[in-house]
């Protein structure tokens, strides 16, 4: 379906989720997803293998999912290539992407973004498409072992594209409609389209967000001595990068990278001012993902928990604290805020009806003359 055939479609009862309220686990729980115990599955398309932190998802009342997406096939095959134009409609409109290896090209509402390791994107139900990704050519087992990073290292940039992705609730529970199928995309026209629809369901103040890993706001700052977890044990200084997602998510989730340099090296781009201790303390539930290296935690009784590359721990407020960070380590910390509990889930009926509407949910389109310039992404929603 080309954009000429879009219609101004009106319908009642589908603009807001009408299901049960989301309720995070407020107990002192600790759930661990060990990388050694997981599988990678092509859930949605053959070139993308998904590893989902299911222990953490289920222990937290299915309120929040963190998953790794690993590209595993070349882009030029008939069954791979660019995706269609689609959107995700999770409660709160929350979708986070953190690239950890390779290179990607994404189209968000008619504007192109070229991103590599360390790039962060937060989007609230914006029509988008993945245009390009790198593939290493390695066998699957070797491809899944390639190093990952939140700093644009030349080595990591040359491997297959991988990213960490987070949603509020499981994607199977909310609508994910296709707006224009891959077979109907007109490459001289459709990719320049910016789309308006009434289903973004995002909190006040939420919007689109991109953070480049080398911009000033993304610099790593010394770990604060007055952090809630107290001083950390580490052979090398510990630094923190604020992903800046709290405000653009509508104060649903905070995001930080806690990291150390390799011994004898300086990998992390740094600033002198210390990181904000208050931001690092936020989270009714916290999620830690070890992107590379090792880290140790302790529960309320002091019992240690050691994690390595690819492991994820999800825990209730105060149930664990970070105690040790290994050298050349990078840890994603997500703090889930109270606002998540104010959200509702889509009912199965709403989900299915919206998925069936597909391109009919579009109420307005604009064409950009230049896909890398123009008004900010999401301007049609404002």
C-alpha cells in the first residue's frame, strides 16, 4: 500500500489501553538470567536472533522486558533485508534501543539515523523501519560471541549488528501493526514519509530521543562517592554515563552505563565532573545487564552474586547492590519508575483490532524533501 491509498480512518474505543493496570513487583525479589542458560531464537524474522531476559520479566509481573537482538544473516537474501514500516504500541509508548556492535541505519518517521556501538534511541510509537545492518560473515556460534561495546570501537563496529532492546510489557501483549508492508514500499517515495496517528499513548513530555556516544552529554563521569550502593571495589576507576532517557520516556525509566577502562588503557570518553548520585539511586525495580566484563552484587543479607558478560539481574528496590566492577566492564542499569504502575495494558481484543487496522491508523502523512534534515522526528504528534 503506497501512501496515496492511506485514508483518514475514525474508530471509537481504541485510542487508550483499557486492560488491567501494570503492577511491578514491589517485593525484595532477585531474578537472574544467565547467558549460559539461554537460547537465541528468530522470533520475528530470520536474520534477527532474540535472547529475552524471561526470568526477570516474569518475576517482575511481566511489566518490563529486556532483550538482546543479534543480526545473523546477510541483508541481501530474499528472506532478510530491510524491514517493513511498522510501529510498536507498548504501554507508555516505551521502546529503548542501545546498539552494542556493528552498524545500523534506521528510519524514524521519515528521518534517517546512522548508528553504531553506544548509540541510544528512545521512541514513543513512531512509525519506523530498519534499512541496513552489518553482518560479520561468521558462523552463528562465533557471531554470538563477538565483543560488544557502548563505545564506538573500530573492532566492534566491524562485526554483525547487535543491540539491546527494552519494552514495557512483552511485545506479544500489545499492538505491533505494519503500516506499509515491505512488498508495497515505493523506494522513491514511501521512505520519505512522516506519519501521524492517534495511538502513541505516551506520557506528557515523552518524545523521541537519540544520544550519540561521543556527544558531551554522553561522556563518562567518575562514579560518585556518595552513591546509594556505597563505594565500589574495582582495580580501575569506575565511571558512569547517563543515557538521558528519564525525561524523554515521560519519567518511566532511567538509564545509565557503569563502566571501567581496560587495565593500562583509556577506552571511555570522559568528563571531569562527577556523575549524579541521585539518578543512580532511582528505581522501584532495577535491571542490570553485563554488556562486557564482570560484576558482583550483594543481596540484603550480604550474600554475593557474581555476573559475567551477557548475564542480567532484575531486582526489587533495595534487594541487591552493586559491590564490585571488573576491568574493561560495561554494565547497563535501568531504573523502573513509579509511573509504570499508572499505565494500563492493551486488552487482547484491542491489540488484535489495532494490528488488523494496519495502515488505516494513519491520519496524515508528510513527505520530507531531505531525509536527514527537516523538523524533529515526531513533530506530527505535537
